[in-house]
């Protein structure tokens, strides 16, 4: 009886408040922009303007001037999938192909996740389960310590000072797997793992399960013992968009969200800023290739803490910022002088980007 009286009292009070304010009670729900994906096999790609986003349009010319003098060939900013900025420099065009360099490692990481989703591989298994024994020149005991996850996280323990040749004779022991982080081209063995597990060539598996499903162009080439991907800038942007949307493309889950979360999180306790072939910002420290030094700061201080990226030699870049729904692509020659991938250019570029978007 008391409950019924209380309920009636609340109804009367609500009606009285509505009558006194002479207006209807309205419950507002936030309006969110739906995800956009450019159609496959089409050059159509929807755009939005800088003013749509309330960015500082006066800073765009400064950013473009900076990119010009820094040997850039293509630059794209996506916001929630739509193109906000797309510029080409130095005779480069929208249809021009350029190499991804080590930014293409993120492609190998992603296809490894797809193969695991398809139950072809388990990255926790040892590499020799897929390639057989003697794929290195280390003892069977030490070779069997190396898992696929070690290849993806750069913790194989193989000697990184012997060059990029990944033939078995050049893959030699320097430390036990999981005890040393060192940037090494041995990651490319994951392509062989996937080819053997699927009974397809690496190219066929990549094309069928990633490239064709999101409308990428491009191809893999072998260059000085390196497996290098070439494409136009929009194909790089398509890949970045897929990852930024947790592996979905329209209504299709191309790669599981769980794998992307793992790939873009710290993958080991030796380099806080490294996932599965992805670089991570916002961590307390990082290590760089060809060095065992640890730097106690964020990877790119001017970039958002949740930004993660694929970085390639001569400043090939895929920056992904989940909190801002941004994917940013930069292709071109080295910004200053020949370098691995990470340089002061990243921090300077993010200063210019922040002036535009903040």
C-alpha cells in the first residue's frame, strides 16, 4: 500500500512540474556519426571539411609548407573514415605507388592475426612447428624457445648485428628468446609460417584475406632480402582505417578485435613501446633499433598518448589515434637525412598537426 501511494505521488509531482514549466519532458540522446568506409573497387571516398570539425583552418598552409620542405610525397588525414586532408607533392599523385618500408610490418602482424582467427596458427606455438627444425643455426634446444609471438614482438634472441639476411646460416644465437629485445628482419619468417600453414603462397593468403576485402591496391616485392609492400597512399589509409575500427570493414570482421588489442598493446617487458610489429606512444620508455639503450620518455611526446603507429625507413608513417578517430598517412623521402623510421620529424610533424586539429 505504501509503495502504491509513493508511485502515485511521483506521477503527480512529475505532471505538476511539467505543467508549471509549460513544456514537454524531453530526454535527449547524443547523436554520433556513423562509421564510414570507402567502397571497394572505387575511387569514391567521402570527405569532410576542416570547418566541419572546428579545426583551425588557418594552420593548414603552415602544415603543408612543412610537409613540402620535408620531402613528403603524400599526406592524408582521415576523421572517422572520411578524408579531411589529402595532398600530394613533388610530382606524386593519388595513383602513384610508393614503398611502405618497415611500416609494412603492420601488414604482417595483421595477417598473422587473421591466420590465428582462422585457426591456422597459434602465435604461442614455436616457429619450428610450422617451418620444421633447423630454420636457424642455433641449437635445437634454443630454437625451440622461439615462438611466433617472439617474431612479432622482436624478442627472438637471434643476433640482429648480422644484417638483414634471414637464411638459416645467418640466424644465430645471441640470447634466449624473451630475454632481449632487438629489431630484426627475422619477423618476415611469419610470412613463411602463414604460407606453410595455409598451403597458399604468402601473396595469395594476403590478397584473399586482407587486401581484397578492404579494396587495397599494391604488391609485395623482394628487395635486398626484405619483403617490401608498395601501394598508393589511399591503400595505406584503407589499412589504417581497418585497424582504427578494431578490424571491421562495414559489417565484416576482417580480424578479431582481441588480436588488434593485443597487437597494439605492450607485447613484452623489454620495450614498453612495442606491440606486435606496431609502435606505441604514451609509454614510460622505449628502445630503438640497433641499440640496447632505453629512453625514459614517450616515443613521440607531441602526439596523443593513445596514438599507435607503423613506422618505416625514410619516414613512411601510419598514425592511428583512437580517441580522436584519426588516421594519418605520410609517404615520401626521408624528411631530413636517411634514417630508420623514428626521428625528430615525428615530433615536429605532430606539433604542426596539433596546431591544425586543436
